[in-house]
């Protein structure tokens, strides 16, 4: 149970526009054509020139506000956000002013409320805005990203509640990442996490690492001072050390890295090597060696039972999207994978295995097992057959730009931005093979 997500939280996003001229409230009358009731508020929200009340029969109520400081666009974190393509960064960088959308009603279920906020945001953006950003997590949303998310008949994935920033070493000619961290989990009552000096593989494929931790944090099952946390197998045990303690024990190294900024200090822990011996917790701490060396293709990330169930529900609800993407990407012959769960022999424990998907037939996946089961004698690697969709845990389409999945659609947008170039890239890959 993700107990930190079953409560009322303020949800607010900024809609970013080119130019510096604040629109007039009557310019949003077009929202009535999208099923919204639109009325000018009698009193604007504090600090705003005007406010418009937006109501929808399914989404609830929100306020569209014009802050008096609307030209102060918060784009400092733009360069560090890993969920954007370079073209999307350039488009958002052109923003000169913003409006804010604040959700008024609440179902007291954070993932559902946040998705309703995004529905209001997409309606307001229309074709004019260059992008939007979650005011708490600083997670950027483009029109294309919102269209993909809102096309899915499922609650938001937990990964939509925080952003991941990758900071690269300015003294390194190759620009290698020396600091990965999240923003947004602290605002939900949990805490954010930092990985220092990640391996190139971790820096490129950190999504599931942070996602697994987010589930534990939002369930209240992981503390900011956790002595031993089994993040991955094999060898992936880490210790969580709150930033003030880490900085004290590393003689100010974190302040040097972060510039002593408040948003990088409170409700935040660094992933470190587990403490050894009785006096280990009093000694100098060291950033996780495992994460500095790990190859994400050779490790298994540990997800909780609650995380697995939440991921399964979203994966099953988004099978129509998978079917559509298989058709759209068919010419590129990208590998399509599904993780499917079966009970182990003589046990109630589930074993979740990766299959190559050949097609979708009604309520089943036509798929071939790609791994050898640990404790299911009737199944072996290479077996092909039909598998019920209600056994599905995850799905993914593998691309040169990264994994396309219900929680990671950035690579898909990158392909769509220039399919001709991607077509040429894939032709070159095929020639090399």
C-alpha cells in the first residue's frame, strides 16, 4: 500500500508560453468547446492579476491563474531533466511567460488527482504553449508527452511524481554524469535520493532504479537513514545517508557539488556503501561503489510486492497502446518484450519472466520465453505460446534511444521527431549485423 499517496495534496503546474505578454482571461473561452465550464473568478487568487475557474464533469475543478510575476519563467533545471529530447528542451527554452493551473477538487488519491491536473493542463495548452512543468517535482511535460499519457486509460505511474536530474562534470571533456538525483518525493512526504559518480550504464538507464526506490519511499517502507537496502541483485546493497550527515562526514563535498542550495539539502539522502563493523556508522561514508560500477543489463532491480502490483495494473491497462505501438514501429523490427508472471512449483511465490512478443490475440499475448525459469519445470527457454494478459507485469519496446514502456515514452518521442533519420540509423544497424 502506497500510504503517502492516499491523501490530499496541492497539485499545481505552470503552462509555458513564448513572449512576455500575459493573455487576457477571455482568450480561454475556447475551453468551452472541450467540455469545460469557464468562468472568470470574482476574486483572483493571491498574487495573480486574474483567475478563471474551470470545471469538468469528470476531472473536477481547477483554477487558471495569471501570476503578476508571470515573466519569471523557472527554467534553471531544464538542462538537467532526463525526460526531454534535445528538441523539446530548445522549444521550452523559448518560453518567456507562464500561467499556472491549480487543481481545486481532490479524490485524495495522488496519482488520480495528478492525472486530472494534467488533463486541465493539456486543455489550456492547446496548440499555443511550448510546454508545462509540475510546480512541485519540476518534471517537464510537452504536448506530445501529455497526449501519450492521457491516451492511456490508467492512473499515472509513480515515475510521474518526481523528476530525475543528471548533472555532468564540467571539467570532464566527455561530459560524464557525476550526480543523479530526484526532486518531488520530498514534497509528497517522503524524501529524495542522490547517486554520486554513477557508472555510464546507471546514468543512461537509471529510471527503474529510482522507480523501485520511489515505491518503497512512498509506501513508508524505506527510511532516509536506512542502514542496508537491497536495491539490486547481485551485490546491490546500499546504505542511505541523509545529506547533512553525508556532507559532515565527507568534509563539505556535497556542498561543493550542490552549491549549498536548499532544494538539495532537506529531505534527501545519498546512496552509499553499507557500513561495516560495529563502528561503521561513525566512520567516513563513501558513495555507493556498486552504482559507480554497475552494468544495468547484468543486475535485477528489487521491486516490492506493492510496486509489482501497481506496475502490473498499469501494464495491463495500457495493452491497447502496446498494440498500437507495435503497428507503428513494425517497420523497424524493434524487440517487443513482456514480463509475465507464473506461480512457482509447490509455492505461492510468483516468478516473473521476460518473453518476446510476436502479437496480441484477443486477451492473450503470443510470446516466446527468453529466460530459463528457476522453479517452473513445465516451462523452458524458447517455449512459444499464448499467455493471458492478466498475467502481464510489464511491457517494453527496446530501441537504440532506450526502453519504450508505460513509464518511459521519451525514446518514442525522439523517434517520432525524425523518423527518416531513425530509419537510416536502423538500416545502418542492420547492415552491421
